[in-house]
């Protein structure tokens, strides 16, 4: 069972981030145009409705599972939206499905196919997060520019703990941070757009230029105003508007 919204002709599969799950896209699913688009929101294994499922918890496995959802739904052509680690899974899905099936890829603060550059302190912060609630909250706060209130930070942290297993959370960070997919994803011609929150200090325009722009031949990088790493929570209406403007009819 996968969450879907809308009944339009243009199919869009949305791959959640490390702190997300299929139901964790904030107000964004309520703001989309369901008459023009059909959105699919699959859970990664170990997350949400699939919390009890085991697996490798890699971005390639995540991509293969998402493609299986689309195939089961009879979707031939589609676009991909990937948030954060879901960006790396989106790159793997594009490589798996190919240019012939994918209209466009939109990354929201997307991790690239390359290993993510982390210094020693960063590795400790992120790799200890599966077992440390404080690390999870600190990451959410840092990546949104330390601008958002304690109530929202606490809720995001609680939801992360409740909707993912420690094993899946740990496997996911090992995959998105350390695995190198650059040799596997190639240089597809599908248009790629990287949306960057202006208050996100981690997934910046400079990061997109250094990784996504160097990997893919057809990349546009845009800055989203008034948000950090979680625009689906911080500016959901504008995020939906901008995504659908990029995707067109």
C-alpha cells in the first residue's frame, strides 16, 4: 500500500528524506494540483508503513522498491522528486528506469550520487544520530538555520523516532553518506532541478555546483526563499507551486 494524491495524467514519485516517511511531507500533499498530477509517496523499508520490513536500507534498494510501486500501479512515464537522501535514491531510480521513462528529476536539498563530505565532527553527529535523540534534534535545527521554534523541532524529532527503526536509520545514513553511485548513474539527459533552501547551511548552492552540476549535463539550481532543509514543512504551498511550474502540464 502506498500513499497517493490526485488523479492527473502526470505521475510524480516523491522519495522522502532521512527524517521523513510517506506521511511526513507536511502540508505539501494538500497543496498539490491533483487534477493535473498523481503523486506517489512510498516509504523506504524500515520507515512508516514499512517499519517492520527488513532489508539492506540502501538508496539503491529504496529506488528499486519505488520503481516496483510504479510498475504495480501501471505507471510507464513519471517524474521524480527526492528530498535530501531521497535525492540520492532519485538518482539511482533515474539510472534504473532510464531517460525513456523519466520526464524530470527534482531534488529538494538533494544528496548527490557521490559520497557526502563530512568532517570528523559531522560524522559523529550524523552516525550517532540513530541511537541519540539529541543528535537528531540538533541536525534538524542546524539544517534549518536554527530559525524554527522548539515545538516544531520536538515534533520532527518525535516523528523521526516513531516512524523509523534504528536499523533503517543507521543503514540509510551509511548509504547516503558513504556509498558512491557516480559510476553507476552515468550522465542521463533527463532534466534535473536542484532546489536549495536559502537557510540550509549543509545542502547549499555551492554543494549542488560541486556535485550535481558536475555529474549531470542538464542541471538547474534554484534557491527557495524563507526556508532551510525542510521546505515541505516551512514553505509547502510555494514548494508545490514551484515543483509543478517546473514539471509543467
